[in-house]
C-alpha cells in the first residue's frame, strides 16, 4: 500500500471501519512509514480536539419564542386561508380572459393561479388579479343585464363575447357608423366582428399591461402596431363623478375633459352610446335602469388607457347617466 | 400550540423513543412536541451554530427547524429514524443559510479578507510552549472552531455531523443524501485539513 491510499483510509482505520484485509494493509504500511504514522497520530489528536469542543445550547426563552412564532404563524395562516377562500370564491366564478390570453387556454382563475400571479408580478399581479375578479363580476352583471350597452369604442371591460355576429345597432347619437367601424377596426382581429369582440380584446391588452408580449393572442401585438405605443397597464384612478371621462363614437380620443358635443363636465350629463352587440334585438320600450355597483373600467383603444366611470353611473338602455 | 408546563402525559412520553414520541406528535399531542424540542434543541443548535458560525442566526434557524417539524408532523414515517429526519431538515436550512450569506457577502478585497484558521500555525509558533503554559480554554476553542470554519462547506457539514454530533456514517449519508463512500472520503479529508490547520497543536506530543 502506498502513502496516498493509506492517508485516504486513516479515518476509517482510526474508527475501525476498515475490512480486516484493508486494516492489515494499512497497519503494515504504518509500521514502516513514519510520515503516515505521524499523520495518524495527528489525526487522532485532531479528532479528540474536535470532540472536545464545548457544546452550545439555546439561550433561555427559546421555547417561549418558538411558541410565539408558532402562534403568530397560525394566526397568519388563518388570515391567509380566509383571504384565499375569498379569492377562490370570486375567482372561481369566472374565467379570466386576460390570463387566458397571456398564458393560454389552460389557465383559468384559480387560487393557485392567483398565487402564481402574485408571486410573478408582486403587487402588480395582485392588482391584475383583482382587476380580473372585478371584471369577472362585472361581466356577470353585464351578461345578466342585456340592456347594458356600450359604444363601439367604449368597452365595458371583460364583457362576455357574443355568440353571434351582430351589427351595430342604430344608436341614438352615435355619429357615422364608419367612425365606429374605424375605431373597432384599429384592432387587428380583422373586420369588426362581434363574434370576436375587439373591444373585449382591447380590454385584455390593456389589462394585461406589461405582460402582453407573452400573450399568444395576435390581437395584442397588432394593437401595438396600430398605436405604435406600448399598452399601458390597467390603472385605477379614483375620480370624482364630475371628472369622469366619457367615450363615445363622437369622442373617440376619450381624452379626459372632452365631452360629447361639448357637453359640460357636470354631474347629470347624458351620454348616448351604441347598443352593445350582445343584444341583437332592438330594445323595445323603456329599458330598465341598472345601477352599476362597481366602478367600470373603460378602455380607450386609441389612447390605450383604462378609464373609469364613477360607481354612480347609471346604465339605462343606450344611455349612461352620471 | 402549547409548550412548557407540566402535563401528566409528559412523564409517559419521556420513556418513549424519539420515533414513538414523534408519532404521538403527529397525532396531535402537544406535550410530545415539547419533548422533542427538549431532546433535540441542544443538538440542533449546536449543529447549526458550528456549521453556520453565527449563534444568533443559528437560533433562528433552529426555531425554523422545529416549526417545520411541527408543520410537517403528519408526513413523518415511523420507518425512518427521527434523528435523521430532523437533522436533514436542519442541514438543509443550514446550507440555505450559507448560500444566503455567500450571496449577500460584501465584496472584500483579498488583502482585507481574513480566512479563519489561516494564521493558526503562526499564532501557535509565537507562543512559548514551555511547562506551565497552556492555551486558555477559550483560546483553544477559538482555534479549533476557526479550523472548522475554514473548511469548505461540504466537508464542514460532514465533519460536524460526524465528530461534533456523533452521527454514524450511515446517518450522515442519509442526512446529506450522498453515498457512504463519499461520506467517508469527505470526513477523512476534512479531518486531514483540520489536522493541518492545527498542526502545531497536534504534533507537539509525537515521539
């Protein structure tokens, strides 16, 4: 046996972990190699010193601190579980079109995806999730309230896609249909087709914010081409009712402060909007007034900006009253 | 969660093996968890302190170890040794701490960097090893700990588990998730490195 092999076996030799054959070989080598014998002696002393090192223990109060941490974490878990139950309740009620556009068809709103988004995007992800949840609820309300209308370039976020194409009904005060068509056609989904509602896609792009590039949906990129500007993430800005921007076909820019027909920016303004294509049947008689409880996010396709209607907005047939 | 205090169940639990106590803990017995904390706190604290080299952090990590034991108590299988299970948790958390420290280590110039144990030989050579002169206990302890701290992580952890905590080679192998031969090799190399670091101490008595 050579020195290298003997040195490699010194620990096992000291602790009597070698086979009888190996032990004899090492022992024979040590008997005629002073260098390895010195190493063996030194290693034995080193092991003794290592085992001599005084042990340390926790400071007093370790158990109390542990108990406190366990209690604190229990409380946090309870709160978190409660929050997740709420998110599950809300998110489970609606698929999230924007998330689908970003991550594909398999992703639907679940607590897991909510958590994933929160981890991925941090606060922004949480905001996006809440955006989705809010719009999900809104979409339900819209679906349940067919008299809610919207102008072609005014999009009620996450409005459900209509099953069949529907021509834009004659609005009360819409202006030329060409204008509306142009606004809608700014989206890349080809001809404005309610079967593939461009407005909803626009919402998705705006709502998805900086993540739109990951979207497999061609609409997102085309919106960029149309506007030659990056889409802005959805933002919620609280505004008093008197400052709420109003978007209609005659006000396609949707610039804040610009009113339809120069209407004054005061509460009680009337804005006539086109019927949304989800309802192909002409509205007969006075529609029921629906008080929208949630703040409505509106997207201005040209501006790529999510704007808001105040919670006090009343949608009645083809009219939105502030 | 209730820790501490006298409980009639506690006395019965004291006679049980770690594995049996852990089974009770998994069934929801809080005194059982307390027994485990009492039994393993010193070993876990010692292991982590010697590996991480920071007592304050070691206490935090040790708490995390016990919290994980408690949170995952239902996953414990009696077929495995409890000591192996808890040491595995501790070793993994300790390794994470080392990685965290490496990531957050400030950039220090090589000249300023002080490698523990590097100057041990010089330190000892300066000393007069005459009769009646012995290294102070604390000083000797510091030298040995410095030698341990100077080891590369993978050698240090194996050495601490074996020589400071007294785990069998097979247990070290399970805790670190490496083959027994690798464990033996690492421990042998670690001991040789410590021997070299403590050269002046361990050679003095050789005839």
